[in-house]
C-alpha cells in the first residue's frame, strides 16, 4: 500500500445485520496495490492469481457481492464507483479460437480510468479500457473498450450517449 493509504474492507450499511464476509485471495507473488482511501462493502471478492496485480485508486469503492478476478493486471482509477454484483475479470480462463483456428490470448489487461461509475450487475471483460468519466449502465456486458465520457449499456454494451457528465 502507498503511504497513508486506507483499505476499508467489509464495510456494513446496517450494523444490526449479520455481515457476509468478503475475501481477498492473493496467490504467490500477486499484489493488491492501494493508492489512497478505498472502501469495499460486504461479500466482495478480490482474487489475484500468481504474479497478478490489482491496482485501485484513491476514493474508489466496491459495493456488495462484486468480484474482481485477476490473472494478470486490472487497474482501477481514482474515484471509481462500482455498484453491487459487478464482475471484472481479465481472463476467459480457457482458450478460445479465431475464425482461422488460432488461439486468442486468454488474458488481456483491464483498465478502468478515473471517475467511472459501473452500475449493478455489470460485467467488464478482458482487454477492456473504460474511459474516464464513463457510466456503465446496470446489467451491461462490456466486451470492447469505451471512450471517455460515454454512457454505455446493453449486452454487448454499446455507446448510448457521449460527452456526458456526472457527479
């Protein structure tokens, strides 16, 4: 962790309810890099396979039941809001093939830039960069990179609107 970083794990909204535990799994030589004040709520799972790196920026949070599965590298910027039941992963965890029968890469880095808002039940897949200031609508499956300040939604996600602003 960077100096003065705070990683608040398993935050609860209702102190009278039983907490569902979160899990941080760091395999051999993997790292979770915290760059400031980060909050995760209950039942969040962050899993880094051997030699993988997950980096999370300042003032970002991950809500209930969300999962980050990292085989190589996932970078989450500053002030990123991740709603509940979101899945972010940088790998298919199996081999797929192109039209010529050549294997595609199993793993490609994921980058979520600053000030992004990811809605509930969204899925961000390998090789995707979500541009700064973007909103990913609830239930979206993001399979391709998204330009900054866009609103994307659907399965697969497509650009609904550009040049958006949110707070």
